[in-house]
C-alpha cells in the first residue's frame, strides 16, 4: 500500500500562457516512454524479479507516479484557462472535442495509452535492461521538450525530471550488476 | 569465471496455495561479462561453430541449464 503526501515532489511553476506546450508535455503523461508507462512497468515487474532488486523497482515505480503528478500539474495549468479558440490555435482542438480540459492518457500525437508500451518478460536481465533503456528514452524526451519550451519555470521542472531519469538509470545499472554477481558461490544442484 | 545461471530462494509464505518452488533460476549469458570482445579469442572448428551458432567458445551460452536445474524443485 501507499501513503500519500499532498504535495509535489518538486514545485511546478508555469510563467507563460502557452497551451501548445501542454500538447507536447502530454507525451510524458501517456506516451510510450512516459511516466505512466514507467510506473506501471516497474511496479508490475516487482513480483517476479529476484528479491535483491525488487525493493528498487518498488521505490522507483513509486517515484514515477510523483513525476506523473508533476506533468499533470503542468498540463492542467497550461490549459485550464484557455478558451476553446485558444485550444484550437494550440493544436488542441481534437483534444477539446473529446475531453474538454480533462487530461487523458495519450501521447503528443493523440495515440491513446496502451499496455503494449512496456514488457514484463520474466527474465530478470531482459526486464532490467528494458528499464535502463526506458530511462534513457525518458531522458531524451525531456531534452526534446526542453528544446521546444521557452518557459523558464517549466524548464526548471523538466530539468529536475530529466536528472531523475539519469539517477534511475544509474540505479538500474547497479541492479544489473547485482543480478550478474556470483552470490556466495553457493550453487544448487 | 562467471556462471551462466544464477539461483535464488524466493520468500515462501506459510499460506501459499501451491507447493513451493524453493529455488528459482535465471540466465546470465556471457555477453553480460565481456565489455568489448578482445581479439584473438580461441575458436571452435568450423563445423562445430556452425552447429553452435558462434565461432567463439567464450560466447557460447548453453540452454537449458546443463545442471538440469530450472525451476523444478526436485
Ligand atoms: Fe524514471
């Protein structure tokens, strides 16, 4: 189970009225390498991975939900006061037609979220290597988002999120080393 | 030298519905332990290389576990 702290992991500030940015940020909400896919991937792998690395998946999977909240807050702030006309101009007309201002799990191109974005292979090495790749892809997404945004406050939050992907990748690489270790040379026959 | 299979003992609950598999195993094939393949590694004879799928014994990964110890708890 989880305890909930009613605050964000890192403060989210938005300084410019730029709803179009929300259209791009939604990639990290419901996209293939987004925070939802990350959280579900790691929390689901916990059950069958060797116990030495299960705790890591639990911790990082939980943190991904904290990141999801930050992205959701950014998207919400950028769109909540937009008129239908502004939504249309921002390229969010199709979104508005289906969802009004509600957030929805889809990528920047509008493709809905799907469980096929991630795997649970059951092979510990394959699963951890997927996790490392997922972190690098999320880091890249944050880079492209920062490149497109000129809102310094949004970029501050995105830079924090990008850095967390770097740290997560490091931890998963350590997990791979732990899985490769010869434990106390005790072999079972 | 590294081993190509690792074994671990998952938690067994007193309330598990099925008889427990006490030991689980997973594959750790050789490419995990070779950062960059060095030149001049020993090679299989051509016919054996064709059969095994690699020219180099260092890259050969047996499967299933030759110790016949998968998830079966016998
Ligand atoms: Fe992450």
